[in-house]
C-alpha cells in the first residue's frame, strides 16, 4: 500500500468511529432546554455492589417517602426476584410508587429529565470497575453533550452522551421513572401507565392502583377504562 494512502485510511477509520459513538437527538429533543439539572434529588452513598437500594432510597425520598438504603435492601431481598431490576421494582411498589418503564431511547431519557423527572437507569461500568450499576440521571447539557448522574459514591458524576449510551446499551437499555400514582411522567403512554397500575394491583397495593386508574381517566377521558 502506498504511504500516501495511509492518511486517507486513518481518516476514514476515525470518521467511522465518530459516527458509531455519536448519539443523534430527535428534533423534539433538540427543542428542549439546552441544560437541565435536578439538583434537589437526594443522594445516598452506595450501600451495595450495584447501588440499587441507594438509588431507590434517593428517589423515594425525592417523592416524600422516607426510607433508607438499608431498609430497602432488606425489602429487595425479601422479594425473591429473578433479577435486581425486578427486586427494585417490587420494593418501589411496596411504597405505593408506580414504576413506569421508558422506551429504549436516549431521547426519552432527556425528555423526562427536562420535565423534572429523574430517571433510574442500569448501565455497565468501565473496564476498571466491571459489572452493572444502577444510577439516577438528573441532568444533561446538550451543548457539551454530557450527562449528570447520581452514581456510586459520586453525587454529580459526569459522563459523555456516547459513553453513557454505550454502557446503557450493554446493560439492556433498562430505564424507569418512579412516580406517585397521581402524577404522570412526561409524554405518558396510556397502555404503559395502565400496565404499571396493574402491577401495583397485583402486588396488593389496591389503593395506589385505583389512584393510578383515576389519573388515567382524567388524562384520557375518552378512553374506555
């Protein structure tokens, strides 16, 4: 191969890598505020390897439900769930909190944060710290293309869009909003909300499930609910 061809190959490889790691934003997301940070979301030091109990405690307290990582860790273990995500969801619903799953879309995450809803996510960590970890997305900066998370033992952990997206992808793109049964997330989907309300009912949280159903009837008055 002629030496003169090498820079072209390197440039092409560099452009390809950039394209693979970039995170495009939808026109709707582009219209969101340039920078948002939900600074009033509480923070608890990580109490276990994945940080699920600490993240859940922070979100419950954010919604006025007083709890602690230690108590929630016990509740998650009692659930006997098949996954850490399922155990965390069970513990959340046991406090009458609705667990609303988000689409596997980066745009959906930013849209919730812009509306004032912190997002609970699961992501793969770096090679230096292997394994999956729960974190709370509390902010973003579109100009700098960075995110702010409550993660591990860091109250304000900054990461790039592309780095987060890669780790989130590897962990299965799981993301949820935890909300009181009378408070809809941004851009709610009726069937997703009803399914989340049914999960409350199935767990024996009938009063919370009924509140969620009333909320749905108010928001979708023409639906046959």
